[in-house]
C-alpha cells in the first residue's frame, strides 16, 4: 500500500544531489562515503526543515492561518527556515527562542531578523509556555496563528522525509548504487521518523542510523518509533510499528546540545578541507564526527557504502567562531 500524501507547497530545490566523497573516503581508509545534500534545499541557505515546511505551510494555508509560530534554540535552523517560509507566503512569523538574547547578533539570529520574524526570548521559562502566550496575544490582535512544533517534528513534518526516501531511492536506482547505511544527525526525531518509514515503504534494504545530538538513545528511539507509527496512520497506512528499525547512537553527545568539542571541530575542518563541504557545529558536525569515529574503530568495513545525509545548518557557523578556530 502506498501513502496518501497531503497537499504540499513547493519551496525546496529538489531533488538534492547525491555525491561521492572521494577524498574523505581515501583519507579515512574505510567504506565508500556518499553525501545527500539537503543543505542545498534552497530556503534561506537550506536545510532539512524545508522539506517539512512544504507540508506544514500547506496545512497552515489550508486552515486559513496568517501567522507561523515556532520555537527552538538561539541558533535554530528550523526557526530560520520557518521565518523564510513565512516571508515567502506573506505570513507573519513569531519565534520563541530558548534563553536570553546574546550580546552579538550573528548566524541564524541575524537571518531571522532580516527575514522579518518577531523574536521572543524565553529566558528561564519553558518555551512551550511562552509559545502559548504568543499564540493568545496574536489571536487577541485578530490573527489566526499556526503553531509548528520544535523542529517541525510532527506527522506533517515527518511526511517530508517519507517522500525524501522515495527521492533517494530513485537516485540510487539511476546511479546503480547500493547503500548499506544511511547516517544523519537526530534530535527532535521528525527527520529520522520519516526516513525510517520511507525506507520501509520504498524498499531500502540497508540500515538507518541516527546520531543523537542531545537525547539519550532509549528516549530518542521511543520518540521516533511513536512518530513513525503516527505518521503511517496519518498517511493511511494503518498502525505500522517499526521500533526495531529505529537505530540511535548516543556516544557523541559530549557536553550537550550546541557544545562544540574536538569531535565537531575535527569533522567540520576535515570535511571542509577534503571535500569543500561545510557542516554545522550543532547537528551535522556532531553526526559526521560520530561517523568518522565509527569508521576508525571498524564499525564499517572497507567494502561497504555509507551515505551521510547532510541536514544543513551552516548558517550557524559564524556564531561558533571562537569554538571552531584555534
């Protein structure tokens, strides 16, 4: 049975390329490395949330909403892409960012401002509490706001990555390429849920591994598995359970979310200098660092083919300059 996809808007540059990383492969001496370039989706420097927003914005428009509200960390890539999508469709946008405003406006915060988003700082308060207040204020002003969850990770957002797996499978068939592992950064779970479900629907025979950037593996596995089942139901596929297909590695969390260490530094510098590809400090740098370490201790064999799914985020790099350079 094939999914019954809801309506979507067209904002992403698709399909994103699949490229071989020849020099990095040779340098590490392990499996053949490929990369899926979702940093090239095109929405205000791109990223994985653009695929999710195609369905989330379509839902907001169908419901007659005129304002998008979402939340994230100060350098949230999701918030930046949401602000860009709102601008693209003439919608208002309010962002609730964790913590307090920084002394210097840079990275994604700069782009949020340029894109016209209204920024609310949660301070010591829980972000969902502030989101509720912002939604109430907007309604009192006569607006019809639409709330998008953290990372766009609900059934609408995950649907974007179910379709992304169809896209990838078509590319692999065209290139006559068999991939053994897909590896990517995982946090709020929507991207991984979509990839896991899409892999099942479209017959991917390899394994799917999420490198956690912040959550313990057991917690993230539970979260992703539940979202897989909910998304399958949303797409008319019934209550599919793929909990045994949800693989998470939490060995590379380090000091915590957005805390850049040697793992991220090396991965960002190595990928840039070997392939001319920029990773980000929070998600793809940590996931690539994990992949590099796994290769070094032999988790993958020389004959295997591994695809790293680049989920974007490079707009945040300037905000971490003091952590990335000697």
